C-alpha cells in the first residue's frame, strides 16, 4: 500500500488524511517521520486530520511536532 500511495503523491497538490493514513503513505508508525517521507516526494499541502484536536495544515517544511 505504501509504494502505491507514494507513486501517486508526486501528482497531487493537496493531501488530506488521518495520522494513520499518513503513516501508511509515509511507511512509518511515527507521524513526523511519515510526513517527512511524504514531503520528500511531494510538495503538496498536507492536511492531517486529528479528530477532536482539529487538523494540522502543512504547506512547507515538516514541523518537529503537530
């Protein structure tokens, strides 16, 4: 699943998903490591859905924490 998602990511401008979905896309159980992996292959704006905590919008470098 990770390889398939990573083949699609360079073609998109906006990625929206939960922490679990970004972990699948990034191939890690650590959200920051996963987001960094996604960022290496895509310049897309990333929207991480965080349930009752709202969301994190990342439109540049990956922060150290959400």
